[in-house]
C-alpha cells in the first residue's frame, strides 16, 4: 500500500507527457498541411476544410 501514492504520481506525469506529445504532433500535422498548400501555390480552403470533406463542401 505504501507505493500507491508513488504510482498515482507517476500516472499523472505520464498522462501529462502524453497530452503534451499529442499537442506537439497535432501542431506538426497542421504545419505540414499548411506547407503542402504553400508549395502548391494554392490558397488554403475557407474554414480549413480538407479536400474530400463532404460536410464542409457547399452543394
């Protein structure tokens, strides 16, 4: 039972690290997405819609 608090603290630190890494990966994906459009000399879609996204397409 004495190790329960140590384990709980480690779990919180791991969860925080996971959240931080997820945030960084999402930023990298957005950066690559923007760079792709810049290299193709195309404007970014209005509202950040992704090609093939049927919900963002105006019919």
